[in-house]
């Protein structure tokens, strides 16, 4: 099996980002300059089983939006590149993940077609920290990741009251679904049309 690993460098006037994704595991080191977001990406790495390196410097004095979105793009591009020809992958996966009172449903298809259905309504409060984190940015992250990785992703809130729990269950849910979908279970491309 080839080494399923890829690196991306993305530089704009707003962000300077380096990302490496190793689908079959490895060390992880994540620094986004946004403590809560870094913690969520650590959840993504841990529960997906992927090695993940993220180093991001962004215009946080303006807003966290640019950093969150551009990190999503960069991880998505590296993930897609690491998949290579996608031969033998399981492709589809779905999972329900609880975190205390919160329950998230995730379904995904490594389809080659970018689509994100994000049905999360937050109670409204920001997540405390220094600085506080606006949970609305999570939709921007998942849309950016989905567009760049070219997967189909559905994320739905079944129930939940605590914003932190809802966001964290989302990252754990997507991570577990990715872990399952990228498994190699054969040698053929899992598509009747011959491409993904």
C-alpha cells in the first residue's frame, strides 16, 4: 500500500497555513492560535486515527473567521490528496456520537462531489475562553473542508443544550465516520462509474 500522506501550504494576505495529513496514523501537532479550535482539531486527529499537523498564523486581530475557513480548506485539500486514487476504500460511513446531553448524527460519502448539509442550531452563547469562540464558525469550517476534500457530508443535531458539547460531538462524529470510510477493504474503486 502506498503512503497515504499529503502536505499543503496555503498563503494569503489573511493567513499562512501549513498542513500535513497522514491517513494511516502518525504524530499530531496542531497550533491555530485559537485555543478552542485547536482543541477541536486535536479531537479530529485523535478520533479519526489520522496523523495531523497544522500550523496556522492568521489575522486574529480582525476575526477568527479567515483562520477557521482557511484551515478547513487546507485540511480538506491535504485529505483529498492523501486519498490518492481511492482504490479499495470503504467510501461510505455513518455514526451517531453522544457527548453527555448532546447527540450528533454524521453520514458521509467520499464521493468526489462536494456537498455539505449542516443542520446545527446552537443555543446562542459563545464558548468561553480567551478569546471566546463563536460556534457559528464551525459551519464555515465544515463547508470549507467539504469543498476542498470533495466529499459529501451530512451533520445533524439530534439534541443538545451545551454549545461546547455540541461542537465537540460534531468533531468526534466526523472523525469516526472518516476513520471508517477511509479503511482499505479491497483493491477496486468503490464506484460503478469507474471514478470518484
